[in-house]
């Protein structure tokens, strides 16, 4: 398959720059991968599509204030975007500067502390923070929320609240698991009241989630890697749900990637069961992939030529997703992080 097969036209006016006044006020396109039908719905109607005994799985990662501005001590401005915190004083980061900093270069960040470039790993620079204060604490004090590149305004207090999910818990992401942004406490209560179980995974979303695929043949694309963790309690809830005939709904592509990564790891086990624990995943899901865990996907609309658009095409079928996105553009749905949502029923296995 070619990358151009996953391109579509999107007017800039449909890229949502701000969240809706209320978290639950978005529209929702119901996409039935089994018959290809499309239905315009609202997010508030989500419980109507779930059944007692189903399970929904959220990603409870929390976005860090990962963007820092400063200067090289030798001169020249820099912009730093933390990709991954390694330990209390070390992080991997993207560094934008007129000239890439060399190993040994010191950066003065936020006019508050220094960091030294200690190594380079492909596009990422390893930074050693020269402070007694831990990296995450420094970021909280001096960093800025890293809004996606297609959002044109500087992060405000509104963004600091609304670009986090209400259930965010574990610091480490540089981008929000945006499907979860639609949910408030009342919606979570509605799901529980209906008898839908709720579980959590953690996948720390990296900046690579916004990167388009830049090779012509998608099989040549090198996927970015992200850290994830799945508890035994979540594994047990999935097993119970499957045994009683319920469906597992992933809230967002990040939750789906974590779940399917755990299944991929477990394929090497004699029992063939899902495995709890932490790991690093670079799973790249494209059409033809066999889904082992997830039956239904709730997600936002994704960027053209992106790995996430390829993922949803694998889940619902390429032709179905092409029609769904064309319909969304025609009906002026709001796109990307602060935009509207899709609820996708998985295509029939024989169509994969």
C-alpha cells in the first residue's frame, strides 16, 4: 500500500482550534465497519451503543508541560520539546535551533536552569538537567503545555484544563489521548450505571503521533516508540468481558495500541493470554492486521497520511474510512485534538 492511499482533502476551517464549551458537546459519527453504514450522532448518545457487560478502556496518561524556550550558552535561541523523561535528571528531547547543538553544549532554559546535551539518538537529543530539582518538577514550574502543531494559539489556562482528560493520572505524555477529552465525570457515571465496566491502561503519547508518513511504501515506515503499562486488574477485566460475550471498546488509538501490544507480546506465551506489565511499543497497525483484543473503537479524526489514519482503516476498512472522512468534511465535522469523534464498529474478519 502507498502512503497516498491515506490522503484526503481537509479545509483549514475544519481544524478545531479550541474545545467545545462543554466536554460532552461534540458530534459523533457512528461508523459501522460490518456494513459500511454511517450515522450522524452526538457524543451524549454514546451509552446507547454500549451494552451491559461491555468494557471500555481509557488511557490515563497525563500531559507534561514539555515545551521549553532558551538559548545556547554559546549564543542562539533554542526550543526544546521533551519527548521522554528517562530519570529524575535526564530526558530525550527534540531541539530546534538554527544549528543543531553538539554534544557538550549547554542550554539555558526558561532563564532558570541549565541542561547539557550528552548524546544524540537519531532525531532526539539526550539532555542532562543540571539542577537538584527533578525534571518533572522543573517542567511543571517552567514549561509550557505542548499543543499540537495544527493548533495555532499559545497554550492558555483553558488549554491547561481541557487538554487533559478528567481521569489523567500518570505524568509522561507530550500529547493528550484526545478521544478521552470528550468524557466528564457524569458520562463516566452514566456508563457505570448502565453496567458498562471501566478499565485503564497507560501509554505515554509521544510527539511522533503528529508526524506524517514520509515514505511512499508504508511498509518502509519506521514507527516511533512509546512506553505503556497494563495492570493485571485490566487484563482480568478484559478476560472476564470476553468470556461473558461482552465487547471491549478502546477509547482512543493509544489505548488500542497498548492493548494490542500486550496481545502481541503474549503471542509468544504457551497459554496465549494477555500479559500485564510495562513495555515499549512501536506497533504499526495497517490494513490486514488481525485485532486480538479490541472490538470497538472510539476516536477523533486523524491527520492525512498518518499512522493513525492507517490504523482506523485497518479497523473499519479502507473504503469505509474514506467515505466516513469525506462525509465528515461535507457535514463540517470538527477535526483533530479538539474536534468531534467517531465510534467505529470493527469490520468483519473475512473482509480484512
